[in-house]
C-alpha cells in the first residue's frame, strides 16, 4: 500500500486544550483538521467557526465511522481517554491523546494492547518533553556532561491554581486524581525521560486535600464552577519518593494550592557525579575546589519538532521516530496509581 502524504484529523473535545490541539495540527502542511466532536453545541460551534472546521458532531462515534479520517486527537476529561482512544484505534485511526494516558494502569495496558493489535500510532501528548530546554537537557545527560545522574527533584507547584473547582478536574470519578494527575504527571514524565529510565521499583507517596475542599485556591485554568453538590475529593498537594530499578531516586512534588510566597516551581533538577542541571531556565552547576560554577545555557537543540502535533504527523510520514512511547506512559501511570495506593495504605508500593 502506498504511504500516505497527507492526513485528515478529527479533534474530540473543544474545551481549554482542544483549541490548542486544533491550532497545533493546523501548523503541519500535511494535516487538515476536517472534523470536531464536542458535546457542548455552543463550544463546538465556536471552535468549528474559529478554525474553519467543516464538520461538527456531538457524537464522536460518527467521526470514527468515516473512512477519510486518519488521525483522532483526544482532548477530553481524563476518564474518557482510554475508552475513546480504544474506540478510535479499533476504527483504524492513529491516536494522539492528551495526558494522562488513562485513569489507571489496567486501562492504559488495554489501550496499548489495542494500538499494537490495530498497528496504529498511539502517543500521549506530554508537551513538556518537547520544549527546547528539555531537549537540550536530554542531550547533555546523554552525552555524559552530568556524569552519572543518581538523583532528581521534579515538580510543579502552584500557589493558587486549582483548575475550575467543581468541574470534572476536581472529582475522582472523572479525573482519576487531583494535582498529581493534572500537573504531577508532567513533572514525572519529564524527569523519567531525562533520566532515560522508566523502570520503577517502588513508590512511597502522600496526598493532601486542604484547599479545594474549602472552596479555596481556584484559578489557573478557566473559572471555577463551585457547587456544593459536587464533591471536591481529589488531592491539591502530593509528594512522592520514587526508587528506580537502577537504585536512583526521584523526589516528586505537585501542588495546585499552598500558602507560599509565589507559584514555586515547574521544573526538574538532576544531580550527577560531574555536574547538576536545572530547568527552566537551563543551568549547569559544578562544585569545584575553586568554588561553585554556574553556567546558564541557551537551549538550542531540536531533537524533534517542539510542536507535539507536528511531530505526530512527522511520525506518520516516516520523518521522525515517536518521542513519547506508550510503554513510557504506562510506567508513568503505574507511578500515579502507586502514589495513591501508598497514600491510602501508608506503605511503600513495589512495582513489577
Ligand atoms: N498538555 C497540557 O498541557 C494540557 C493542558 C490542559 C489540559 N490537558 C488535558 O486535556 C484534557 C482536556 O482538558 P481541558 O482543560 O481541555 O478540559 P475541558 O473541560 O476544558 O474540555 C473538555 C471538553 O470535552 C468535552 N466533552 C466531554 N465529553 C465529551 C464527549 N463524550 N464527546 C465530545 N466532547 C466531550 C466537554 O464538553 C469540554 O468542552 C484533560 O485530560 C487534561 O488533562 C492537557
């Protein structure tokens, strides 16, 4: 069968990030966003008009039934990711799904098996891996500048940044979890990627719910839909100690809200035998007998296109190799599951 040279894309979900999915695919000359599915007629109409998308449906399955659609991009609440992606793969589509891959490792495993069977491309949109800082850092780690990287701290902390209290983001049955799922997942994925190891031995975690349950800390991603009938039953701060099979360690911290001077940190620090690294901004540190050396670096390496959707299409064209692998996203999902299990049981969780 001749290789395709252009791809029709359907985006499912036109909320906060759905617009970014559409715009990002539209950057690739070989991609056309031809259809949109959105259950809110108003949000759907607005996006279809804004981006000139010819077809709008409320039922995504109508788009899956179309033979002319090659790619489905999923920008839906977390609890829908795995099932909609499985439906799309079974319909023969290539699937880009936003993070997290699923809301538990069992569903993630099922999804990955479906992609393998369907022989279609499945990628999780871990956009923070694609930044020039992370790509440059990856190269520094790979070429040995840091020596042996034995420990890392990674996190994303916000002072006031709960995305829409009362929405699906703040209910376990729709989101899977709170800040750990929403922003911890980025910090974790970025760190494991930089350390080039997704083999996890054990996780010890703790989660807290201290702000959202008091209707405090709303902000950062749209306006809250505070409604006392909808429980806030997710974490707004979490920490974890992750031990990799190699014996190396990661400290993870995520928070949507905390009493702090500022928003804290969305970054990663790596500790190596020859140098330490921090991003963003990208800096190298060395403690030498003559004193501390700090080197500010200009991130200039593009291992892949920093636009994840352009990269996805490049993969379909055979011009790039997938930068985020399903097995890596499954490893991240297992850690998320383990953090909650450890918090609930008070014990370290071993991962097989
Ligand atoms: N990569 C990132 O930086 C990033 C940023 C924000 C959100 N996200 C992820 O993107 C996903 C969506 O987040 P969001 O902020 O856009 O949420 P959102 O609530 O703003 O948008 C979700 C949209 O999906 C629609 N929807 C729900 N069920 C549907 C269905 N069955 N069929 C069609 N449409 C349906 C909703 O009406 C809504 O418009 C989440 O998984 C989130 O974790 C990623």
